[in-house]
């Protein structure tokens, strides 16, 4: 029997987080048991409201949302509203559904309680790892029964997006990232890292956006509203026509790990100095430590985009393949 995999999505919506939620909620392989919000792209309260906007679009207001940490463990909090807009959804000013608020208990409390009771749960983390680090600080064994942890974050051989060497999620809270990776080393587990080395290959172009609107006007129009700001940012800073959509790849990889290939290595994160937030991947085993991470290094980008379009917007897979082939 094809059982759905139970996942908690920990995120900071955020434009690409929103696309990732749409992908997860369109995938029958997943049972999204809850969504936990962390400070990152936007402050937590905005992240909560943006999540409700996506849940309303996807007709899934049944899913519980938990508000998490409002600042990183040590560093001053620096949002990414320059990239995602002050509202976190590209200044789209989409109305949040009225009367919806986060659950009473915090994300860290919910996660701690769930890891103690649920024996077959996984986490897809799409933002800074502050919520998870808080749970580990409370009980270093808390995540020992977690099935899988897939983290969109970090970078190995690809340049950073917050500094020459650091990716935003691990740069925003490097101490949390270090705690999570080193805890997984202690537990003999591996973080599955979907970093910039692979997500940079995933570009939502104006053509693809236009196609999605043709096959699903409501969802395509929602995406169009939230990505314009992101398109402008990508043209201004990286001369890209379209936008890199990092987070949905973490969801797609969770569902089908063959979408990426990678290496196992001991991995940790720098927490101070010029290269703060840098992911250190010891591929050549200088430190002779057991690997605590599977670091994705290549991706089947066309396959991802076919799945992204078909799952969220519908259409004919053959037609989608043809359209993408024409790009
Ligand atoms: O560096 C990209 C990551 O940081 C993405 O998850 C984006 O949403 C931001 O959280
Ligand atoms: Ca994110």
C-alpha cells in the first residue's frame, strides 16, 4: 500500500517557500501534518499570515500553523525583505484570510512534543534552522527518531547569496545550522542538504509563468502576483530573466531523491568572522569524521520543472515536456 509520508514543513514564507508549500500540498505522496514558521525572509508573524494566504489558495485551511523563533540564536536578525518584499510575497498585498492565527503553543514546543510521540515523521526545512536548534538545545536526543531532515540551505562549490561564501538560511542563523549539523553527527544521522549548488539551476522564467496561467488561471495568477518583485530583483542583481526558486526543489527532492545526486561528507557551518554562515563540506575527509550530511551537487532541472508544473497547475505531461523542450 502506498502510504503518504508524514512531513512537517518548517519555513519562512517568502516567495519560494510559498511555491514549495504549493508543491507539497499538490503531492499525494506527502501528508503535511503541520507548518512551522521561523524568522527568516520575513518576521514570523508575516510568515504566519503568508502561510494562511497559500493555504487559502490551496483550500487547506485545515492544516495547523505554529509560530516559531522571532530571532536567530545569537546574531542580530536580518530579514530578506529586500528580496521578497516588505510583505514577504513580492509586495503583492494579497489579503490574508480573516480570523486565522497561529496555534497557541510555539513551533519549538510543537516540534518537541511531536518528535517525542510521532515515530514516522520527517522535516522539510526551508528557512533558517532556529526552530530545530531550539528543540536540540532542550533535548539533544529529540531528533533521534526523525525519519528524514531535508534542509534547503547552504552551498558547497557554488558562490553564496549573502556573501561570497554564505547562503541566506545558514547565514541568517549560522549557530542554529551548526547545532543541527553537529547534532546529526552525534546521532549518526545525515542532513540532506539541498543547497545553492542545485537550486541555482531551477529558474522560473516568464515563459513558464505564462504557461502555468494558461493551464491554471487561479494558481498561475497568484504566482504571477508574488514573483514580479523577485523577477526584478534577479534581473538587477544577477541579470537573470525570471527567478531562482530554491525551496520547491527541497520538496521535490524529498519526494524523489533521484532528482538530485550528491556526496556524503562531514559538514558544519562557520559561525563567526568574514566567512560567517559558510557551509564547510569535508569531502576529502581532512577531519576524519563520519559524514553527517548528504550534499546535493547536481540536479535534473528539466525533470523538476515538469513535475513542478504538472503537480501544481495540471496540464498534459507530454505537452509540458514539449513546451519546456522549446525553451
Ligand atoms: O538562500 C535561499 C533561501 O533563503 C530560500 O529558502 C529563501 O526562501 C530564503 O529562505
Ligand atoms: Ca525559505
